[in-house]
């Protein structure tokens, strides 16, 4: 059953303190894996159990196994981004709170207000950019390669189905012809050989039908796997938003450093506050857009995993 992707407030994100030791980091990684198991549906254990009942060395099993691996990696990256968004909000919350209480006219800021802003700038500048995040190029390339392999296999599979269809028709024609020949030869000569020839025809059609049924089952699984690779469209959008957020944070840090380099002088601080008022709504909207696409990605991955696993389960006995 497909479960609705968990909302941000349902996912407990465990943050690291600066004095975390290796044991605490391992605990956090374990916690991250536990959350991934909850978010990713069908869960990895269900997938492994189903694939264990399939032909382990078949090309099809290898292809669908690769898809499940890629989809799990996608969800892992998305979950990491959820934590990154949480850290970004922690980084920006003090600035947002400050902007909400300062006069809208930054030129009217008093020296005490500028001093407060300066102290917050110091803390803000200590944070690393949370969106210095590996690009999704590797994942995108993996999906592209997998899609290419699936498409090749689909073409071969469709070709086999056409051959089986033609062969079935050929067997039917052959059966009619042999029966006709048997009737004629029964009148003219001994019919033993022709009867044996005709007796082979009934076995031809069921054999071809079984092979055709297996090919169709394989094609359905390949279709489901290929549909799953379209999640790369969400990956591309997420990657673009991450790049924009990274640039936005770097821009804000540049403004803050501009003020810090000039000490507690009111004018630079006032100018930076003015700029931050312009950039904050844009930054917050980008965060919301990223969250939306992350959870769309979770949903798309889960829907595709469910559809593929269903096809595999349905056709294990074919």
C-alpha cells in the first residue's frame, strides 16, 4: 500500500552538536536509516523479499533491482535535504525575528538596534552554507543509463511478442494444413505418418502462448520500471532549487560580511538590513518550493515502487 509521504513536522530530525563524537554520529546515521525506512514505501525489506523469490540471475531482476536501488538513493538524498532545510531555518530564524521587530525604514535604525544587528551578523556568519550540497549529476546519470537499458530490453521484448504472435498464427495454419493433408492421404495411402505429423500441431500453439505470456509479463515489469525513472524530472527541479538556495545564502553572507568588515558603523548595517528585507521573502519561498518538490518526489518514488513491486508479485508464477 502506498503511504502518503510524511510531512516535515512528522519527521523527527536529529541535529548534531558541535561536540558530537563518533558514537553520536553513528547513532544519527542509524536514526536517519530508520526514518528512511518509514518514508520509503514499499520498504527495502519488502522489496528484498519479493526479489528473492524472482529469478536472481536474470537480466530483468538485475534491472528492477537497480531501479529500487536508485529510488532508495533518491529518497535518501531528499531526506538529507529535509534536514538541510531545517538547518537553514535555524540559521535564518534569528535574522527573521530581528527584521520583524526593526522599523521598516532601515535609515531610522538607532545605534543600539544596529549593535544588536551586528551581533546577530557575527553569529550568522559563523554558519556554513547548508546548501553546499553535492549535485545530483551522479544520480541523474544513473537513471539515464538505467532508462536506456530498460528501453533496449523493452524493444527486444516487443519484438519477441510479435514473433510469438506470428509463430502462433503459423502453428494454427500448419495445424489446418496437416489435418487437410491427413484427410487426403488417408484416402490415398496409409495414414500413419501423416497422423503423427498432425498430432504435433496441437502442442505448438500452447507452447507459443506460454512464451508469449511470459514475454508480456516481462514487458509489464519493464514498463513499470521505465515509468519509475521519470522521477528524474523531480530530481532536476530539486537540483535547480538547491543551486538557487546555495547562491541566495552566499549572497546574504556576502552582505553580512560587508557590514562586519566595517565595524559597528550604522550606515553599512542599515544598508545590509535593507537588502536582507528584500532577499528574505525570496529565500523563504525557495525553501517552500523545495519542500514541495521533495515531498512530490517522495510520493512519485513510492507510487512507482509500489506499481513495480505489484507487477513482479503478480507474474512470479508465470
